[in-house]
C-alpha cells in the first residue's frame, strides 16, 4: 500500500495511490497520515478499504511529505563501505548518527534552495524508514515490527558546513528544503526485504549513483534497534539510512557540486521517484 499527502504546502490531505497510480483522497477515512494512521490496526483497515470508493485527487496534485507530525529526522552516515572510501573515511564500527532538522522536510518534487555563498551543495539518494509504533530499547529481531513503511529521501548536504565548520555534521544537513521525502510511503508488507532494493540518482540526466541497499553496512533492523537504545523512536519519525557511492564529493578526477538550475532525479525500486530543481533564489514570505 502506498500512502501520501497531497495539496498545497501546509494544506495537504491524506491520500492513497491506487492500482493505476492515481491519488485517492483519504480525507473521509483518516485525518492525516500521522501517528494514528500509521498504527498496525489503522494500516490493516486502510489496506482493506475499497479504494474505488474514494474520490480522485485533482490531476497533477503536488506531493507533500508523506507523513505528518514527524518529531525526529534521524540520519545515518557512511553506511555503505564504498561511499566511506570515496569520502576518505574509515568504515564505521557502529552506525554514525546525526540529525536533520525537522523543518527541512519537504515534498519530493519541491525545489531545493542552495544556501547563500554555497559552493558545495551535494546530493545523496537514501532509503527512508518511517516508524509506525513506538520503539525504545528493542532487539534487532523485533525492530522491523516497529516500521510502518519506507520512502525515498534525498539527503541534501552542504559539504563546507558539514566538514569544514567544526566536528559535527548537523550544520551541513538541515538547511531549509534539504529534506525531500516521498513521493509516498510504501508499507512494509509491500516492500518485503528492505535490504534488496536498487537505487539511483541523476544530475541533469547523467547517472551518478547506481547502488543497492544490499551493500549497506548496517541493516534497517540493526539501525532501528541501535537508535532505540539511546532515544525513544515515535510514530512518524523518519530515519534515512545512508547513501551508496557517487555523490558530488566523490566525483573523479575532482569533486563537483550542484549549482543554480541543476535538475536532480532519483528513485528507489518500488518506492517511486523524485525530481528537484536546485536554485539559488531564496523564497520570501
């Protein structure tokens, strides 16, 4: 089952993707794709609902962030051995955990704003994990039972602020618009094995990342269990799980980064695709 939120920013409605790829309006069934909607009982009820009875959303509706009420946007760094190598960093013995600010979350196809004076804005296709039931100090064997579903994430990164402005990564990861998520959330029963998904990313039509979750150092189950040891994961929290090689930082013979007017497309097998225009034009209220 594919769940989404559609409509103008700040006024999104809950939706479900039907067998033909159209958005069906779930407004009369659930209030939002939030903690209540992500519970196992709710997901079971939605899966059994007669989809053809739901009204169609307007054509070409915007996709918002597919889950509402996210309180934590957690990220895992260097989770692919070949990406660690291109970053000239050792393979970690434990997951590298950092935060992306929740207010950097945005819809899958919304434009991304390059920060003022940035010359090192980079891309990262990643598998996103959405928590469905609260998890604190859970075992690896039970971890996936706390996952509602999966989604595509572009972990947009500003490498100067990440690597050259002190020892913490967070500063380069949470600029406004740096968290495109979606277009939808795919429930775990439909995804199956999250460690067997191909993933890719293109910049201006050039394929730069082409990988698979098979090569993750730490699996989704390991990551959820690990994070739950020192934080209480809550329904709607998003964990983005690392990127395969091919980021701008690792390009040969020298790194290259995103500039005004660049188009980034990315996708993960079974989870849909995103496309963003990168622009230096800052939005004003």
